[in-house]
C-alpha cells in the first residue's frame, strides 16, 4: 500500500496505537481524519498537527457511526483508507453472572463497530484508487488470556472477519489488512485499572509502529507484530504460557 498521498480515517485516534498511526500518516503527507469521543484530545491533535481533520464520534453508537460515514463521504470524497482501531479491554469473570452492559459495550466497540462502519465505507473505498481497509486485531486473537475473555473473543472474531472481508473484496482494488499488535504500552484497559494513569505495559508504541508501517508498505495483509508472531504460529500450545 502507498503510505503517502492518501486520505485516511482512523478510529480510536486520540491515544495509543491510533494516535501513533494518525501522527505517522500525517507526517508522511497523508490527509488524516482522526476519530474519537474526546473533544479536548481531538482539539489538541488539530493544534499539534496543522491540517489534520477530526471527527467526534462515539464509535460504539450505531447512529453516530451512520452519521460519521455520511459526513466523511460527503466532506472527504477522496477517502481511500479506513483503519478500524478503536477498542476497549475489560476483565470478565465467567464463573458468575456477568455485567451484561459491560460485555455488550466491549462487543459493540471491538467487533460490531468495525463491521458496521466498514460496511458503510467499503462501497466508497471500492471506487477509489489505492484503497485499503486496515483492521487492528491483537495477538490475543490467536491465544486468549483467560481473565479478559470477551476482549480476546472479539479480536478472534475480527481476525476471522478480516479473512472473509478480504475474500469478498478479492475482485476489487481494496486491500484488506489485519495488523495484530502484541502487548503495547498504551492506555488500553484503563477502565479496569484502579490507577487510570497507569499504562498497559508491553513494547513501546514506536517499536510497534515501525514494524506495522513496514508491513503495510510491504502489502503484508496479515501482519502479527512482535510476540504476536509466536502466538499466531504456535496457537493453543502458547495458552499455558500466556495464562500461568
């Protein structure tokens, strides 16, 4: 995929991996449309990156997704790349009745939103040159950590979904990527931590980004990054190690 000269929509762009992609693609001469819930962070990004576009949207809300897609197609008809990045990571104890609202929120954000938003934007992408759909899954799509089972299940589903999407779009010009990060030092999972400022831990975002951009530039359509490679290759054999 060309990594310059695109118009790129990125969900979950106000922190972590989404922010890193937004900054990198902006600095490479792309028009970036950063999408997020937090207006203050989007405003800060516009100040930091002159020319970057922002869109306020709670990606977990279906009506807001419909409005976002309509606005973006109308305002930025040159849109040719979509990165489904937004996600939340919660702890779920399956040995007792679950908090159904929390479970549904995790599924809506991590799985339903990329399915729905992607379906709204893919028909537009199919008419654009150098088009791409990039789904951010996780190494945990291949081997789950048992105390966050819903998160891992949504990422496994996103992996499967991406394969099907790639097949369905095989006769179009749309390239469908899956980037599977390892544990990366972002604020992912802050909702489940007592100290909301504590980071996730894992490899530095810059290390992830360098390998992810290399994969995108090299048309590596399924790209596990770092430790995610071992999880992809060894599968269930890694489960005891990941859950000891």
